[in-house]
């Protein structure tokens, strides 16, 4: 099997499995039927009573109740614990290219506020266009970076329908290019000749893609970068940091490509210290700062960068009696399901204790969680307990959740939260 990237718009379609014309009938348990009608986008393998015949990823599965009444239709995934990714619940509908185009158009229209934001200091041309299950398209992510779209598949069930998705996006948004990214499961069970990072429309990018976020210049490596190249979901929290950073020293832990530090510098921070274990991500952070040197705040801000494990670097900074006015802690996910919540909360508490040691009295701690099932209440409580054990006090300033382009469409659809707190 070839490992060469497929870049010809017409050619890549020939490597996709054909959408199945035969439907798979799936009978679900009464409890699963109740959950589906209440808005769950998933039918688990343990909730199926019977399946009419074997199928392939992406076949259309029609879900019935125990009285053979139509419940839902979705993408069949025969070896996944989530057996059916639900596209529609209610009355029967035809799932075809026209249906996908309508669903994608609806998702994009929800972001009109961002697409029309064109003031000189607020222009944003990078945001999430399709947010998977929360937009009724489970396992499908579409992010926009200026005129580049990144389509990320988290399940191989989308391969048979990829051409319909690309056609809909091309017609609706007229992108310069569309790049394909594959999540772990889609990559592991990929039987096509498409590869992570292939360009499906337009010419492959030879450098990171430039875009603007609230008037700031940034870049994203859409081919090799984490997720789709940039953490779009923290845009609003970054703006809050910018508003609080004037005259402050800032420690940015898990800095990645430097979004929080860039916003802080643009807001007038005297210094920013970026910490991350990824040297390539911090190289991108340097470039993002450099792209904005026309701004006096960025040009005059002292920048320090440390490559290393966040826990170890924070402990060493404490031993050196380093102190900051603002500490930002934005770690990766510590829990992907309910079973990992307790472990995640212990990790958040440990990070809070480390951060408190580095904060001047009255300083601000900004701590976020992107761990599934960790609520903002649970995050706050873990932080408050850690602060008390440190002999300090926490005064909550603000709690935040999902931005406009990351809607929450079902129970457990929320994953991102943050707490802004003054530490005395």
C-alpha cells in the first residue's frame, strides 16, 4: 500500500469505499431507545439486541425499538464500542449527499457571528465549523483557518461519506484547500489509501497556514500539528487573559503554540514565560509572537521559553523563588470517561498547588480542563481544596465554558471549562 500523499482532487475519491445501498437493521434495548430519544448520539454495542447482518464501517444503520418502530439512523461501526454514530432521531429520513450538505450548512450557519466579525482589532477567520456530535455529525470535525479547511475524522465510518462532506464544504465555503486529518481510531482502522495530512482540495501547504484570531496574526501546522493545528477552543479565554495582563508577569504552563502568551503580550504584559514539553510547539509559539511584533505590547514584552515537563519545571521555579502575577495552567485531557475523573481531579489539584507556589499574593490563577466528565464545579472544588492546603485563599473571579463555535448539543457534550481566580 502506497505511503505517498494523495493530492489529486479527482483521484482520492477512487480510494474510498462506496456507501452501502443495503441498510442494516439494529434493534436497541428499551433503555438505549430512551437515551437516543433524549438526545444521545451514541448506540453502544451492549445496547443492541440484534443486528440484521454484517456490515462495514459507514454503512447506514436503522435503529428500531422492540415494536419495530423507527427510532434513529446513523453510521454503523461494527468493531467499535459505539456501534452506531447517530445522525438523526425521529421520523425516517434519507441520508445522502443532500442530507449531509444540509447538516453541514446548518452547522456553519451557527458560526455566522464569527464569520461576520470583521473589525480591525477583532477580525477572526479561524474557528470550528463542525463540532462532531454536538452538531449532529458524530466523529466529524471541520476547522477553518482562513481559506484552509481541516477535516478530521475520528472514526472510519466517515470514509464512505467523505466525498459528500468535501463537496458540501467546497460548495458552501469555497476553500482554497481542504486537508484531511485522522484521529487515532480512524487511522488505526483505515483501509483506504488516504493518509493523515493528505490534501483533498487545492495544493498541499508547504508551510504553516496563516490566520487571524481577534486581530492577532497566528499560524497553524495543519498537516502535522496537534488536533488540527491550533487549539481554537480557548479563544475566548485567551481574550480574557489579554484584558487582565497589562503590567503583569505571566507564566504560561502547557503553552503549546503560545496562544495565551501572545494574547497576554498584546495586552501589555511585561513578561511571558512559556513552558511546554514540545520543542516544535514552542518554536511555533516564537513565530506567533514574531508575527505580531508590529504591536508595541508584543515588541516590548520580555519572552522566556522553557522546554520541559510542566510538573518538574514548576517545582524547579518554586525552588528558585520565582513569582508571577498571572499563572495559566492549560493541560491536556486527563480523563476521557467517567472512570478517569477522580484521577484527573487529583492531577488538577497537584497543578493548582504547584501554581499557587509561583503566584504573588493577589495574583490570578487561570486553570482549565478539557477532560471529559470533569465539570466546572468539580474543577473549582479541586482547585479550592488545593489552595486551602497551601495555606492560601481562593476568590473566584469567573467561570467559563464553551465558545460559540464549540456548542454543546447533548448530555456529556461539554468538555472544556476554566476557572479564573485571585489567590491571596
